[in-house]
């Protein structure tokens, strides 16, 4: 089990720049999630995919955020025109879809974004 | 949507004592309730979970109880050790297409040696 991997681990960018993060889920998992976590808070849902289909997107997600999972494997999260309020840890997680009960999320180590 | 509330936000216990963290959820359709432990600077990791078809589950020093009628569930840690110090998150999710997992705000547990 190689686990969920995220790249990069840290990203420092200037306000107004675009950034892109990558997530590689556990290979047999068909669901992939993006969460955002700020200090002292629980993970906040952003969006999730089943295979290549984006099934839900948080209303908190502005139009500056976009996520893709083109071949149902890895995913990218792009933030355009970054703002200081985007500074957070961006967590990716994967799981195996269940018809009756859902399986646990397996998280990556996250990408810490700092917008200066 | 689902709303998960978690209490307390911080908890300090003496080593060897028990710790209890409580969560409530709003959506009666939720049927899966995982608990995650997050150490400083690390990823959240699953420590125990419970499905709605059981009322209690134990794994060594950790147990979770679920009351579906009242829509609350609790994490119990017995014989606490300093390495139990971390932030604990409860979560709830619904079956089928509603896979979004909603997390509580976390409890920072400090075990004092």
C-alpha cells in the first residue's frame, strides 16, 4: 500500500498567481476527495470524484477553484488568482465506494499553501 | 446538508485516566461514523469507525458508541497515554451517492504524564 501521495508538500505563492496541486490516490480506490483545513479546524469538504466524474462540489468553492480527474486516477486542484484567504492545508483523500456503507477515507500528507 | 458538532474543543486528562469526546449529527440518513486522529503536522488517520447497524465497537483501549435515536456518537479512550495526545475528529457520511464526509471541528486532547 503506497498510500495517497500529494505534490508539492509546500507551496508559497504571491497573491494573484495560479497554483496547481496533484494527488495520486490509492490505486484500487475509485473515489477521490479534496478537503481544505485551516489551523484549529476540521477538514472542510471541497469536492469529490467517483472515477473521472466530479459528483459534488461545495458551494463554498468559488469559481477560482477547479478540479479534474481526467482518467479516473490522479487528480489536480487548481486555484486561479490566489488570495491570502486561500492559505490553508489542502488534503486529498481516497476511498472505495460502497453500495450500503462507505469505506474510510485515506488521507495524503497534504499540500500547505501560503499566499503572500 | 449534514452538520456535525463536536465537544469539547479541548480536553486535558491525567495519564491513565479516561477521555470521552462527543459528537452529534443532524441528518438521520447518515449511517457511517469514522473517527480520525491527527498529530501535529501529520495527516488525519482513521482510528475506529462504526456503522449504524451496531451500537458499540471496541478496539483495545478505544471504543465508540452510537445512539441513532438521539443522533449522537462518542469516542472513549481508556488508560490514556501521552502518545494519545492529538486532535481527534469525528465525521458522518451517508450511503450511496452521498459520499461527502462531514467532519466535526475537532477536539485537542492533551494527556498529562
